[in-house]
């Protein structure tokens, strides 16, 4: 490019100097219709040079002006967007710090300019929920449901269903979940919501059916499943005995799969219902097979608080085990509680005293509370108060 410009300039210089060398000025005649322009070569060349310089200066000025205009336009046009991003960041920070009122205000205000309304309104929904502002929550949920950009998103649906359930808007939650029900079979999060919602709707039989699939999901923790089982089976057992009969409850229990009847939570739920309704024969049928060496200590701890009224056979079996294992803290605790529940105060007190003397098995809060009640029943008030203080200190 530089070489081309150099040759052009060289050519122009040659054109300008040639007339001088031969002693002629050289003339240029330009005719356009009736108009003629006559000039010397030197004058025309100078005019051309000056015109090029003027054009070059004009282009530089125009280019600088355009750059300035676009830069200024961009700066002013994006100012609101930058402010919205700052507000959104402040809103998220307020949300994390627990200032939900300020978080809701900032996030909603910045939702549209940052072009990420789904995330903004989901955060605002949760912030409003944490404030107990039901009207705002429903308003944001209605917006998310009406927006074509968000209403079909799985993540948005999960949050909306969970929020509606937290607000006990079960009908709306069910309607929304039904729209995404095809995902229940292969999306653990929808399966979890289906179980929770079924329990909230008192559809315990439906929740129990879905629990079969939930136990196979590695992403669902055992603690979650145990919590669902406790609510679902307790509700189902109580419903059957309330609306039908004891015999129907026994039939339902016998028809449950063997693996389900072996689950500790289910056993405890069933035993609790039987004990609360004083179904002694059914209760012994469930508990007696468990009174054997090797029974899970956690299961025995869960069973020790059953409201028993009669437990002679159970106590006899426990005593047989303790005859062989007199320093077994788990069985001593269970004997003390069963005897206490059936108001056999002396037997319960002796078992608790034996338990308290063990070094390898320590009494827990439940043990101390029951021991205190036993001592009160025996009119040993001072000792009962000392034991109760130990329970409070734990």
C-alpha cells in the first residue's frame, strides 16, 4: 500500500515538473456541456492535493465523531442495565444475610433489566415466603406460570410446587404437579414432591406405593425415606383402624411385603397404633419375635416408649436374655421402660439402678426422664429431682 502511494505521488510530481522543464506551463481544459474550465497543470495539481488533504481531515473528524457518538450512546443506554446488575447482586447478598424484605425489593426491581427474570422471581418468591407475605408469593408464582419463558422449565416447576406446598396450597400444588407428572417416574425430585404432597393430602396409600420406587433411588437419603414412612404408615394404620376395624388392620399388615414389615420404622408405627388402641394380642404378636438376642439396639430404643398396659410375656422374654447377659445395657433399658410403662415400679427401678452402674452403657435423656417418673411413683421425690436434673443437663 505504501509503495502504491509512493508511485502515485511520484507520478504527480513528474506531471507537475515536466512543464517547467520544457518551459511550458501546460494547460488542462475541462468541458462539461456549455461549461469549460481551463487551468494550468500546476494549479490543478495543487488543487487536487489540497482537496485530498481536506477530504482526509474531514474523514478523520467524522470518524472521531461517530466513535464518540456510539461510545456515548452505549454508555448511557447500558447504564440502567449496570445499575440493575448491581441491585441484583445486592439483593442476593441481602437474601443470604437474611434481610428478605430488602432482598425481595432489589431482586424484583432488577428482574427485567438483567434479562434473567426466572431466577430473579424465584428468589423473590422464596424471600416473600420467608416473610410470610402470601400475597406477594402468589403474585410471583402467577407471573412465573404465565411466562412462556419459565412455565415449562422443570427447575422452575420444582420450586413453585415446593413453595405452594409450604404455603399449604395443596390444590394448586397438585394441579401444577399433574402437569409435570410424566417426570415422576424418572426424576427423583418430582418423585419426592409426589410423596410429600400425597402425605399432605392424606393419600397415604398412594404415598406408600411411591415409596417402593423411592427406596431404589440412590439420590434420596435413607433419612428422608424413614421420615416419609413414619408419616405414611402411621396415617394409613390409623385410618384403617378408625374407618374400618382391628381385623382389617391385621389383614393389611399381613398383606404387606415381608421386606416392608422388616423395616424398623414400619414396625414402630404399627406397634404404636396397636398400643394406643390397646390391641394387646396383635401387639404381642409383633413384639415377641423381636425379643431375642441380636435385635437392633436402635429398634429397641424406639420401642421402649410404647404406651403399654400389659406386657407379662414381653418382660419374661427380656428377663431370659438378661439372665444370660446381665450387664447388657440395651436390654436393661428396655426392661426398665416396659416395666415402667406397665406400672411395675419396683422392677423398673431395679433395672434403672443396674443400668446406672454400668460403665460401658450410659443412660440417655429418655432413660433419665422415665427413671424420674418411676422414682416419683415410689415417693422418692429428692432422688427423682436429681435424676430429672441430669435429664435436663443432657
